[in-house]
């Protein structure tokens, strides 16, 4: 397999090439971007196929010293935690680029340049194994979206919305920068030795509890704003309203996952004592996100915001799973990250298609009866809606089940209340489906079947949804080792008993879990 | 009410016409009434209001099982139900128990091949009640037609029971009042009030308000007069000097 | 009483032994000051070509010579002029930054209104003298040398600010700078005098050893002296609450001069902070460390918050430079080797970021008639991508976005502050960055997301930078600077004075002047380059950190 750097920088290279060549031609940037994202998708599939869950924790490692004085390494690796997220990213960007190619954009070379820069930055954030590099990619990935929303967004207030979104997110991210630097410095001071930011080295240099706590809070601020979680979701409604659909597909599908991934891959292994200390707080925030997000989702009139608030609720479930601080919860969270991305992107694309069929309006009160001349669209929408509400038989159900099982073991009361979130999910998913597709035909509705190109956008996404629904073990098995090592210390500190029963291997066992490795 | 249609599929134009709101054909055009009023159409068989706005051709009702596919499906379900009942007859066969044993073997609540006699009592009671129900239904509807209507119209208890059953125990209304309405109200509260007041105005607006107030203060202090700047400089020097002198 | 005859054989045969003059060590300074004299002389020549082309070329030549001599003196590590100046890696690195800033200023000022009005020779001579003063300041090891350098840097700047004589704001800016600057210098001098009174020495090394002897460190005279020095130097470096002059002066001065001030004055002032506080006053670190930290925090907050909502780009950049001074001061506060390295690194990066944006402002001022208003850069992304991208990179770098050198600089500074035990100061830097987004992002929005203001075309509005209309209608009297010796080809200067509104273009300026564009593109490219491959800069500042002998 080629080096990981190629996977990360290939989209950006295609974007740059497209920007240069695109000065002459309007179609070329879009096609080049499509080629770039397709190539990245191919590489990602190769990495998934090549990943050995029984092998070392970090695979396909690239480790180059970037800034020797500060101990920052340009270190990339595939782990069980990020292998599927990388696949998700490339898949969603491919689908979104395909969808974007179906429209004509003003200044296309610039548009696709920013799009591809965003893909490179997100891939870098997932693959980074150095704390400073992760923070750098995390902050960087927001800037192309600033330009995409501000320059090509939907009119009322796109500039204000994008400034608000960027500042709100960067408030958290900059706090995380300070915390990350403090981690490196304090780890070197307290543990002795040269300053370093490489994650595996930092894991061997635990910080004192006091330091861990404020650093944890700063990291939590950044990730909670990113996901977003209640009550830090204030940027979401305006931001979601302003984005073009193709941009929103990747924003909602992928960017929020970087926050959740950060919790699992960085916060839990590096700051386990703080994670245990703040476990109840985080679970409560997650619970509030689930309930508030669901309540908003089934009350919203704008179809986009239904999807947006449902994302708040789903990411609440993911946070819940992560802070259950045991393997089931974390496994479920990781699976749900992939699932939610796979489901929200087609959902948003469908919202765009619905708007085309309802006279340009995304208000559900204007929709209705769209299914009658668009059976394929209705079927696809139904599959996506059922997956959103975690219908048993879908991979989302497996993920949610594992999350709730994990939380059930950790904090019973919170789990019981969280179950209501499952019910509310079905309310908002079905409400959207029924009000858009069934009942009386809306006043300005002019329904038609989806085109072949629309189908091409859906095909890979639905294919993977169905595949994972039939065989979720594929994802669970490969990520098991990494997830276990990520939650190991936090779990031990939280005093959760190790699983008495291994669901996946079918044997009852209380064997200690193998310790972490560099 | 969507029902299966046993007639051949209609041409879309026809079904559109049939499903459209009826208007008055005057002067070669379909027009609304001058007053704008409409009246509902009733289904003569059941007396309920016809919903003619639903997209599919509405007004044709038929018993579902007339269609072959439906009959096949129902038949399969019936066979399956019987089969499912047969596999776990208490004290006789334990197919499901054995199937589930690996999953529940380590649970404290698991008891293989229960020998509990209550199961048989329950089975028997259920069978008896079922047979009684069939007998009652036969008597009311088949043996003496009109008996049901007589009970309903002549006895107050009958009337009350009929209302209860006809309105599905008001179960829907109960759920609506206990669960749906409060949730919807909570959702509306979240959407209209909470999101605006707390999230937007307090958190986002509050923080940016503080920053903007600071900005206004700083810019107000920058009024352009040199003597003012010099005064502030002197004040600053005094402040710094005071701090340092405290160190002695 | 014996008296010595006027002429004595003994005296005639004795060679007077003068002090040893290390010309090699002084050579960069000599190049600068000598160049100033040369440029001044050449500028007296009558021919217009000589004045407008040869003079700037000569100043570039002087700067080039200084650069070469600086590199020649690398690794010298010696004290010259009886210990008054020190030529070490810190001084030489700062010299490099100053020369780069000076060269870019010369390029920006090549065709500027200010240079024309000031008779090129004077303008460039003042510029070179100021740079000479800054270079002196960066190597000063003696309080007297410090003051000389400070005045040598400041007084030409007072004049340079006022060179667009027909524009009221420019005169106002020069006058304000003069008055308030004098107060600041006086405060500093008073403080230096008190320190001399307390320690009995003017040499930094001697002051340090005097202060390390116990009781002097808490003596009221010493501490008052230190307080006054803090105030005076903070004034020069635009640290709050002594920053009040900065917005008005920066906004009023001609843009090339603003660029010069914004960058090089800070380099010099913060360089002297490093030398004075980390060498001379190091024994009293416990006293001035927390004070400077608090001042830095206040500066960061005031600077960032003051820039919000500004519609004038120069004023916004003035407040932004106040905030950046706060960030850089944090590197001084910790008084560690890492702190010195971080400070010098950020100063180098700061140069690149600021020059990019100022170059774009200069270019747009000359192309449109809107001065430095935000509207002047509206729609730039579509019309002039070669200007829009450097401005974008500059704004993002100032905000500390990754992939730019600004991110690495901030990272380094926060690293130094946390390692020095001032974690809360690192958090303050980060909070400042958050607030700063509120005024950098709207500039990006104006460039890429809005349309250019109507009625503006390339070469359409030929007015150049001196566009703020004067209060009166007629030409200014001689007292206010009206001068008949102006270049005869300068219709604009005489026409512009009588205009109340952006008037008929008298001079057609070319689309974008290549030297300004070159500065913008180079600075932007350097910012991105060092954001991705910062190692060369790290190697450069490594020696600077070791120079002061700190831990």
C-alpha cells in the first residue's frame, strides 16, 4: 500500500491542479476533484482491506520529525479507530463531489479547491498520531468551509452565519490548542525528557490529576462545540441553513465525527483520570443533547434543521457511548460514528431533492405526496429514514444497542432516560418521511423520479448502509483491538468490571485485557 | 384510508381525476362554488366521510383478502402462527428454550425446561376464554342477527360498552394527552423560546455582547486628544510604579 | 607652579593612543548611517530621475550592504565600543529582520506620495537613520546607548509620519507621535537615571551584578526606576495602557511609513526589552515578571477588542499590532532561553504577515480612491487574486490558523509561556486569538464574498494615497508645508489639495505597481512556506536564544 501521505494530499493536489487548469475551463476543476476523491476512496478501501486487527496497533506508519525544537512529528498511521472513519470521509466526499458536479458553480476552480482542501485536512485530522499535528489539522479543516459557506452559501445571512460558525468553533479549538501545548510541556516536565507531542509517547507520560482536569475541559469544549452538543450548538441552525447541500453533506457527515474521534483516540487514552472525574458531567451533557436534539427535530419545520437537530441527538448517543468508559459503549460509539455519517449524507441530499420537488422550499409544511411519482426516491428515503431511527436490522440498531448496553452497565439511570431518545428518533424520522412523501400533495409540489446521476450519488452510500446492516461485524471486529486499548485505562480507573461475556467471540471470559503498546 | 384495489390499475389521468376535488362544470370550466363552500361525501356502506384528496384512487373499498397476494401472505402468517405455537408447548416440547440456551446460560434468572404447573393452568384458561369468545360472537352475530344492535340500542350498559369499544377505549386520546401533547409542547417551547432566548441571546449574544461592550469602551477611550493620552500614560506610570513600590 | 610649554618635544613624540575601534563589528551600523548620508546628498541633485529612482536604489544598496556585513559578522559574539554594544546572534538576527523590513518599506515607498512630498532624499535618509537607530537599539548593552538608539529611531519617525504634508491626518499623526513620544522617552530616561542612581552603573552587566547583591533588588529607587523604564519601553512597543498613540498615528501616517513603524519599531522595542530585562534586570525578575505578564494580558485584551468593528484597515491593523505586542511580550516575561527564541521567531513571522497586508493596502490605495477603507479590498478575490491571496494569508496568519507561520509562532510562544510557568498567559494568548477572528474574518469576507464597490475600475480612479480631503478648499499656505520645490511633474500634489471629494483623476496610476505586488506576494509566500517548513527559522533563532545566556 502506498504511504498515507499520498492519501491525505492527493485531494489537495487535484484541487490545486484544478484551480490552475480551471482558469481556462469550467468543467475541468469539478472533474479533477471527482477523480481525486475517487482515487482517495480507492486508497481508503485498500487500507481497510489491508488492515489486520490482530496486528500492531498502528499500521502503515509514517513518522518524520517536523519541528525538532518543539518535539512535533509528522506522524500518520492507520489504527482500528480511524480506518473506517477514513473510509467514511473518502466515501462521503466522493458522493458530495459527484453531487456538486451536477450543478454549476460560480468560480468553480476556487470552489473545488476549497472542497478538496477540506478533504485533505479532515483526512489529516483522522490519521494524525501527533497531538500538535492533530490540532493543526483540526483548526485548518474549518477554513475551507468558511469560504465555501460564505462564497457559495444560500442567501439570507450566509456571511454572518459563516463568521458565527467559524468563530464559535475556533473558540473551542483554540482552547484545545492551549491545552495540547500544555500537555506536551507538562508531560516533559513531570516525566522528564525532551518535549514531545507524539501520542504514543504522551500516553506513557501521564499528567497529574489537576493538570488533566483543566486540559480535559478545554479539549471537551473544542469537541463538544464541533459535534455539536447541547448547549454549545448555537452555531448550528444558521450554519446549516446557509450551507449548500453538497457542502452540508460532508460537514454534517464527517466534521462532527472528528470531534467524537478526538474524544476516543486522544482524550480517553491521555487523560483517563479526568475522564473518570467528569464522566457524569459528560454523560449528562450527552443525555441533554439526545433529548433536546430529538425534541427540536420533531418540532422543526425546516427539513434541513430536522436533519441538523437529529445529528445533535445522534452525536449525543455517540458521546454517551464513549463516556460509558467500557468497551461495549466505545465500540457502539465508533460504529455509530460511521453509521451516522453514512445516513446523514443521503438524508441531506434527499432534503435537497425534496426542495427541488416542492417549489424550492425546504419547509415540510409545503411538502407532501412526493412519493407518488417518485417511487425510487421514496424507497431510498424510507431506507435512510429507517436507518436513522435505528430500526432493528440496520447497523444503527447494533450501534445504539451497544451504546445503551455500555451505559446501562455504567450509569443505569442515565441509560433508562436515554432509551427515550430511541423512541424520539423514530418520531422525527417518520414525521419527516410521512410529511414529505405521503398524505396530501403539497400546493407547489411537482414530483418526479430521481435522475440517474442522483442515483449514482446514492448508490455507494446505500450499498455500504446495506452491507453494514447485514454484516456489522466487519467494522466491529477490525476496531475491537484499538477500542479496547483506547478505553483501557479509563475503564480500569472507573472500576467497571471487565466484560464477563465477549459478545463477539462467544466465550465467557474474565481475562485481563492486554495492555497498551507504543 | 388506503385500501387494496382489486380492479385493474387505472390510467394516471383517470385516477387523478377521480381523486381530485369535485368542482362545478360551468361555462366549459371546472370552477369552485361562488360561496366557496364544499360538502363532504359519505360512504353509503359505513356512513363515514370519504377522503377524496388522497392521491391514490380513494373511494373504492374492498375486503383486503379478496386479492390473491394478500390471501397468500395471510395464509402464510396463519400457518406460521400455528407452527410457532406448536414449538413451545409447556411440558411437551422446548424448541425455543434449547435455541436460546447458549445466550442465557450464564444468567441467574434462566431456568431450563420449566416444570411450572401454572403454565398449564394459563394455557387451559386461555383456551377456555377463547372458545367462550367464539361462542358469544357466534350467538350475537350469526345465530341471532340483530341481537348486537338490540343490545346496543336498548340497554344503557350496552350503549356504554359499545361507545367504549368503538372509540378504542379512548386509548389514542389518552396517549395523545399524556405523551404526545406534552412532548409537542416541549418541542415547540424548545424551538420557539428556548433556542432563541437561551442559546442565541444568552450564550452567543451574551458573550459577543461582552466583547462588543469592551470594544466600545476601548474605542471610546481613544478620543483623539493628546492631553488625554498623556494623562492616561501618567496614570499608567503611576499604576505600574505603585505595583513596583509594593514590592519593597 | 610648573607650566608645560605649548610645544614640548615629549608631547610631539608621544602617540596618542585612541580607543580600539572595532570597525568590523560596527560595519552594519556604518553601512546604514553612511548610506543615510549618501542618500541625503544624492537627493539634493536636481534631476528628477535621480531623485525618484536612484535614491531608492541607493537606499536598497545601503540595506544590502548592511545585510552582507551582518552575515559576515555572524558568530562574532563580541562587545564593541567599550562594552556599550554587543554583536551577538540576537543582535544580528534582529538586524536581519530590520533590514528585511526596511527593504520592503523602500519598495512600498518607491512611488508613494509621501516620498514625493518629502523630496526622496530626505525620506530615505530618515528611513535609513531610523533603521540605524533600531540596529543600535538591538545591540545596546548600556543604558546610554539604549537611549541614543531609541531617540535615533524615534525622531526620524516623527518626521516620516508627517511627510504627506498636505494631508491633515498625516500632520496630526506626526505631531501626536512627537508629543506623546517625547513623554514616553522622558519617562524612560528618568527611569534609566534612577537605575543609574541606585546601581551606579550604566552597563547592563554591571547593573545586573549590582542588583544581584541582595538589598538593591527591593530598594524603592531601583524599583521606581524599573517601573518608569517599563512604562517608557511599553510606550515604544505599544503595550497597553500606553498604546493610545498607536491607532491615531498608524492611521494618519502614510501607509509605507505605517508598515515600517508597525513592523520594525516593534522588533527594535521588543528586542531591547529582551536585552534590558533579561540581562540587566534579571535579578529582579520576580518583581517585573508578574507586572509585565499582567500588562501583556491587558494589552492582548485591549488590542483585540479595540480592533473589532473598525472600518479603516490601517486602524484595525494598528490595534492588531497592539495585540500582537502583547503576545510577543509574553515571550519576554518568562525570561528563559525558550522565551527569547519564541520572541525572536514571532518577530520574524510578524514581519512577513504584516508586510503582506500593508503591501496590499498600499496597492489598493493607489488603485482606488477609497484610501484604506474596508471597501477598498471588497471583491478583491475576483478582480485581483494576486493581491487577494497575500491578504488572505496574512489575515489567517495573524489569527494563528495552521499552515501559516503565524500558527507556528503562536505555538512557540504558548510553549514558552507554559514552560516558564505562566500557563494562564498562554490561555490569554489563545483568548486573544479567538477575539481577533472577529476582525480578521470580515476582511476575508469582504474580499471573497462581497462585490467590489460600484464605479471602481482598474486605473479608473487615478488618485493615489493622499486621498483624505483637507478641511479647506484652497491650497495650503507655505507654513503648513506647501512648497514650490516639489517635483514639477507632480500635478497631483497641487490638484489634490483643492479637492473636497475624490476628484478628477489628474494622474493615471498603473494597474498594480510591480514592486508593491512583489512585496505582497513574497511576504505571503514566505508566510505559507515557513508555516509548512519552519525549520530554517528555528535554526536562525536558535543562536539568538543562546546569546543572552539564560536557562
